[in-house]
């Protein structure tokens, strides 16, 4: 068995064990393979193990891989910071965008998504633990944003995405409470089914709190190398 198959099996086993521990259905937690910095042949190899959902953070890097791997049935997720002037490529090339945190971004994605494509799946990013960052809306803004964004055509507002500070287990519980509380604001509450939280180091705690999608890079692909090639 190759290394990627082995690491994926291990991560899936860890997800299943965390579900069992939390008495949750293991089919309710999806694995998103976070492949930033890894070349397309590595993604291709991971695809051979059965992985279909891949997450990328950097637009140009992602577009290159999407082009190279266009013959594979990959579900592409953008999990990086969304810049206002980059929404067109996201609307055209991705299935999911996790980092939406303002109405204007959602409006642009909605306008730029071709109506002939499946609706673009959206997660609203929330700064759940008051980190000193400009990414993510405030928890107090979420209800209003859900009400507004769920009205937009060509989008499917699926849920929330959070990136709490390391070891902040409480933040996962806060995210789950917020996720449950704002469902009623949604125009189509049955679309509201995704809580994107948990990474290599904290997926067990995230699953215990109610995550439905863990975004895992290092545990699948090994450490990332950011040095110029
Ligand atoms: C890089 C990244 C991940 C994956 O992190 P690992 O610790 O390597 O699993 C998950 N989510 C986001 C938003 C990321 O940028």
C-alpha cells in the first residue's frame, strides 16, 4: 500500500473513531483533503485512493491544478481568504467557497456563477473566538448575513466555517451553537447542513462538537514546504 493510501486510511479511521466516541453517524463527517503547496501529481495520487474533495487556499496555484487535473472528477473547495477582485474565478471553477464573510462577496459570486452550473456551495466564515484577524464576520452578524445570502440565486448557503486558535475546544462548541441557532434565518433551512471545522491537530474535538467537514492537510500529505521550488 502506498503512503497516501495509508495516511488516508489512518485519517478516516480517526474520523470514524471520533464519531463513535461522540455517538455520531460516521457518514455525517466528510473529509476535505487540503492540498495547498502540493503538486498536482500528488493530488492525482491521492485521487487514486478514492478521495474526491480537495481544498485549496491560493487562487493561482489552485487554477493551475484545476486545469492540469480537469479530467478527474474532483470537487474543488476554496478555503482561503476571498478577495473581492478574485470572485469570478471562484464562481467559475469551484464547487465550494468556505471563506465568505461579507454580503458583497456573496453577491459577486452569485452574479458571476453561471446559472447553467450547479449552485455554488457557500460556507460563511465566522471569527468565532474574537481573534485579531480581518477574516471572518462577527458572530453577531451571522443571522442577518444568513437571511440575506440565502436569498441569492446561483448559490447554496450550506453552513459555517471556523478556524479557532489552537486548543480552543470551546470555540467549536460556540460554532455549533451558532450553527443551530441561525438555521431558522435561512430561506431554505434544509440546505443548512455543513459545519466546516477541524484540521489535522484538532479534528477529534471538532467532531465531538458537531463538525460535518474536517479540513485535513498535514495528516494526509505530510508537512508543507513553502520554500520556492
Ligand atoms: C491549511 C489549512 C487547513 C489544513 O491544515 P492542517 O493543519 O495541515 O491539517 C485547514 N483549513 C484551512 C483554512 C487551512 O488554511
